[in-house]
C-alpha cells in the first residue's frame, strides 16, 4: 500500500488519499484492537472529505509518506511501542501543521 502511495506523491491526490487511508486502516487492524479498528474505519469513512482537505492543507506529501514508512518499519519489526509512539507523533504533527496553516 505504501508502494502505491509512492507512485502518487507528485499530484495524484485522489489515489494518494486512498493509499493513505488504507495504511491507517491496516495499521489499526494490525494493532489487534477490534474497537480501534472499527473507530478508525468509521472516522475515515465518515470524514473522508475532511481527510482529503487535510492532505491539501498539510501539503507535504513526502514528509507524510516518510512518516508512514517509519511507522511501517516499526510494525514489521514487531516493535509495538515504537509503532505507537511514531503513529502518535505522526498524527500530532499533521494536526499541528494543519492548525498552524489555518490560523
């Protein structure tokens, strides 16, 4: 899924959005928490237009992609603590950038 995202970093935002949302859904599933998986899936489904807008406002596709790769590496290494910390930092980073750009 991140290979798919990499192919769309240069402006194919609809495809990049889908790859990013798949990454977040699969990450939630791999956490082994069915409630988290359901909440993430519901939020991403209900708020898809907002998620596309966040991609536009955040506007650093390479940075977002690189953060996703780092999270994936922690997941693949079986390092749940690092994966959690990296995902938390990623979400806070996106939130902070979007808030700053909207002010």
